[in-house]
C-alpha cells in the first residue's frame, strides 16, 4: 500500500503527521510585522516531534524563524547531529515555501545531507507537499568541518583583535 | 525574614530557583566554537519556568543565544508581552554577565521595562547575583511602538526600490 | 558662542554635519518590507564620515540595519576600536529613535562607553536632536573582555562538539 | 584564447581580478574570535568592484560576514537587484569555501539565479577557483516574490497577538 512506501525514509503516515503538526505550529507564530506565519516540526530518530514558530521583532533582523525556534528547543532538549530524521515547514503561502538560507545553515549544523525537508503550503494536505533533502537545499554547504583548526588559522592569518 | 523580602517582585526563594535553573540550563549548551556556555530561564506570571541554552553555528552569526532559545520556546508555548515576571542568565564567566544587546532587544518585545534580569556567575549562588531591570539594560529602547503606522511611512519615504 | 560649546566632545557644527549626513543617508535605504528608512553616519578621529542605510530581506531576520552597514564599511576601511568620535542615526519616525539592541552590541565592539550617539527624527534639525553615550545606551555591556580566555573555558565547561 | 572564453559571462581576466580583489579584502577582516578571515568582492554591470570582510563580535551571533559587508556597501551605494555580474569570496581555508546560508539569502535579494559565485581558497590562484551560480547555491530560494501580498496575509492568518 501507499502508506508503506518510503519517501526519504519516511512513511506516508509520518509525512502526514509532520504535515499536520507543522501546520498546527503556525498558530503560535508571533508575526505582527510580516503577518506571515510559519510553523516547523522536527522528527527525531527517537520518535519525538519538536515544533516552533516564527517570533518577530520591531527591529526586523532581531527576530527569528520557525525552523530556528524548533531546532533551538531540540538542541536544548539534548538532540545533536545525527538525531534528526526529518524537518517539516508550513507557511501561509499558497504553494509550499522553502526555509530561508539562514535556517538552512542553522539546521545544517545538526542535520546530514540526506535529511528530508518536507514543505507544506497554506492548505496543508499530503498531495501538495514538496520534499527536498538538506543536501539539495544547501549544496556545498559551509559546516563545522569547513573551519580549519584554530592553530592552523593562527599561523595563516592574523585576524587579530586590534584596539 | 529574608525570604519574604521582594527584589523587583521576586522572593529570595524565587531568585534561588531561577539561579539554580539557569545554571542547570548551561549544561545543554552547544558551543563548540566559543566554549562559552550560557543558560537562561524565564519565569512567567503563570508560574512556568522555561529555559534555553546557546546554540552555535560554524557560521558564527547564524548561531543563537540562550536568551533567545528560551524566549522562542516561551512564545511558541503561547506566552506574550506581559506574561513574564523575570529573566535569569548564567554563564561560564566568573562574574555575572549581562545579555548581549541583541538578546536585550529580543526580550524587550515581550518584557516590560520593570521586568528584572537576574545575572549569575560561573559558580552560581544567591550572594553573587546581580539584578537589573529591562529598562536599565536597554534604556530608550526601540520597540513595537517606535515604528510609525505603515500608511504614514508609505507617505513619508519611498523605501522600496525593488529591483 | 554656541558653536564652540562641546557636547560630548562634538561642536555644534559637527553635530549639524552629522545630522545632515545621516538624514541624507536614509535615501539609500532598501526597506520594501518595513518602509522604515534609517540612515547612519560615523565620525572618526581622523575626520572621516562613513555612512550606511538599512538593507532588508524577504526573510526579515536576514536583513541588516543602517548602523551595521556603516560600521561594517568603517571596519573594512581599517578603522578599529578607539577610532570613532561619534555615531549619528536618523529615521522616518517623527521623534528621534535609538539604535536597536543588536546594533548597540555591534557598535560597542568598536566604540568606547563615552562615544556619543546622536539621534535624529524625521525632520532633522539640530534642535530636535537627542544625544546619549554608548555607555548610557548599553550599560553593563557584554564585550570582548567579558569572554574568559579559551584555555580557562576549556577547563570549566565542556561545550563540546557532539557528533 | 583562454582569456576571451566566458565562464558564466566572466572573462578569465575578470575572474583573475575578482580573485585578487577578494583575496586582498581578507586583510581587512576583524575576526579575533574565529581567526578565520573572509574577503568578498562584488562586480557590478557598471564595472565597479565593491569589497567587504567579516566583522565579528564578542556576542558571536551579532557579527557579520564578508559577503554582507560588501553587499551592504553596494546597496548603500545605490546598486539594486539586476546590477550584479558576479560575487567572489576568499577565505583562509585551503580549499575554496562557499558562502554560509545566511549570506546566500542576503545576496539572493539582489542577485538573480544566474549570477556566478567565484570561490577562492587560501592561496588564491585562478586554477584553484570553484564557480557556482546563485541558483545552484540556493535552489528553491525564498525571495521577495515568495511573500504573499499583505492584504492576503491579513485575511488568512492573524499573526498579531500583540501584548
Ligand atoms: Zn529562516
Ligand atoms: Zn545574546
Ligand atoms: Zn539595528
Ligand atoms: Zn555568511
């Protein structure tokens, strides 16, 4: 049956649950400036669903996105790289929207290239869902292993604190 | 007795609990870049304690602070402006450290000027705690009411050279 | 005469020039989302005026403020801590607005506590200007010296990069 | 000859100039925390080269990257979407590194999908350069057109539980 087929390691039932949960998470958004609600739900290998919504600020750059609220909670709960099976994001746009580049970068610290990102449009619904992997959304990414060891950097550059 | 005296509306017992909880929250920090652990706990009027820790990123500006992780969770849980009685922050510095300016701005969206911020040094302990109000830490702050109505802004400036 | 009196080390003429320049800088703002234009001008001890304006993004938290654009340019031009005599900020609000907390933190890395921040309302004009020092706007600030040495942090906490 | 061949619309000579300029820009980096210097140079259709370097902060998330310093200056200078021919980035890593996700998002507001991003390793040199387009680095991106009109959003969600 359909429900046993796997999409990036997720069953149709799991995609359905993720879709419902991230759509529900939107209701908690604080977005008086953009009016654009976003909800995000993470699924861990241990079976936990951890959600977040966007939290804006009068100084726009100080606000944060749903994906970072969800991942912040997950990391605080003790989850680390390798613990995540999927990311799901729902917005108020009619078509499924992707996470912004900043969130892709934030998620990438903890999610491998093969972790699927499930994107859900305004009206939810399994049929309207778009799925891409982290590796597809942030190719050639800059991660922890991109930073050379400090001792090496200390020699190469100067980067010094002036003043 | 001491324990019934109020400091910014907090009992000594509540300050003690906040101190313990934000110190404990530090243990969940993900800070392989700075090695500087920070924990934050919020106390709501409904009596809830909501915590967070810093979550760093290989691209340093993409990481987030303990205060914003805690407040992100609190807002996602439905708390809004007026719901907070206190903020508490513990770090790995020997002396109590204050929240960075970005976090003061993030907190300010939801905390009034009189909300106390309890700052705790590495070794915790009530005696070593420093307390300041949000208004003292972010005077003349830029908040929701600082932004003129959109209709007015649309008239004044142009602000929208979209390419 | 008035023009020889010093306000935080600035002559009335210098305040006038700063006011004019940060007001003029507003015209370059890219703010299709907030419609709120902000301009910032820095004055260095070497006599240079360096300006910036806010640059917003469809993902609101990714945008940046006028103050950080100006200071980014100044640091790129080689200016460092101790090189700044004043910061001036103009917005589209009728009354003078202060920099957001994130910008206070960004500026603080390079400006001492006594550096004046000149705030200018929509209609400019010397008479309507409000001046506060960096120390007044970001008291008990978190700066470079707040971070204990790495070797000490490595011992105290663990902050480790989990896999 | 080689120098007349075009790579994403750039001549080998232009790539050489971009490589040299972004490598040179690294020298202005303020990075006492990461010790990781990054330089960025933008080339506009009008022939201007505009550069930046990373500017870090004691509160790591408050710092900014080379790409955003360069683009902030460019936008302040009046450049807008459609004005950019290329982005070039050099770091202190031995292999060419890509911009972080936050910078990809910041650049994307002003650069079309076909704008090439030239990535340069520690030792520079044309032969070691990697080139990808904005569309390749930030596929399915979230841009200005991803946000539905405000009037529509005002109807769909509520998004404004102001306290
Ligand atoms: Zn985002
Ligand atoms: Zn902070
Ligand atoms: Zn700001
Ligand atoms: Zn970046």
